[in-house]
């Protein structure tokens, strides 16, 4: 699942951004989309040349970053880095955690025994498995998962447009800041 993570995370980001904007005057929900692929970094790391393996004493396999421990650690690191760019630490922490947790949920939807999400507390693999992972949509994703994601994205955009009006999109694309540099409701 690659394109699916992007679509489903965008739908979630639209709704989370609406709530953030309404209650804080800020919309840092772009972070949810930005971290949509983070747990799959292990795919890249496991395929690095042997030289890198010698430098890294860890054995990295796909699924190693699909845990809530990694989610928490990465979210803290992401929040510290992004807060240096002027985003509030708490906003970045919440959105990063939501974004990576959404990735884990999306993966659980396609496998009955997806990953050991609760490692190191448990090595048992959990999953829901109500969808399948077959790349039958131009070899980039699953038609069913993409279709449901697009419907969810359309519904999220419609809900936010009805509630916030059509101007939210411009603010969303500017990283949650208006031309004055302040949030939507500031």
C-alpha cells in the first residue's frame, strides 16, 4: 500500500485540520500526510548495501517500524524538529502520532495478522483483514482500497467545505497559515 496511504491520510488530515483550526486557530494537519509513509522506511533500510549493514548493528526488516513504540519515538523526534520551524510542539506531536497510527490502521485493514503493533510488550501480530493487498490498479495499488479512500477523501472535503467554507483549502495548502502568518481563526 503506497498510494492508498496517501489518499487515506489526506482524508484524515482534512478532518483533523478542521478540528484543529476550529479549536486552536492553527492547521498543522499537513504533518499527517507528510508522515504517511514513515513506517515503510524500513523497506528502504532493509535493502541498503552490506556496507550500511556493517555500520548499523540492528537487523532491520519490514514491519520493524510498524509498532506503537516506533510511532511514539518518531512522533517525539518529529515534533522536536518541526517545532524548530515554528510549529507548536504539541501540534506536531499529535499530528505525527495520528499520521503514523493511521498508517498502522490502514495496514491492519488488509491483513489478518499484519504486524506486532505492541512490540516489545507482545510479539503477536494483529490485523483486521477486511480488505486485500493486490496491486490491481495499474500496479500501484488495490482498486477497492483506493476507491474507498477516494470516497472518504471526497466526504471529508465536502464536510470541511460545508463547515468552514471554500477558503479552508487555500489555508490548508499554506501549511495552516493565512497570509498574515497566523492560523485560520487567529
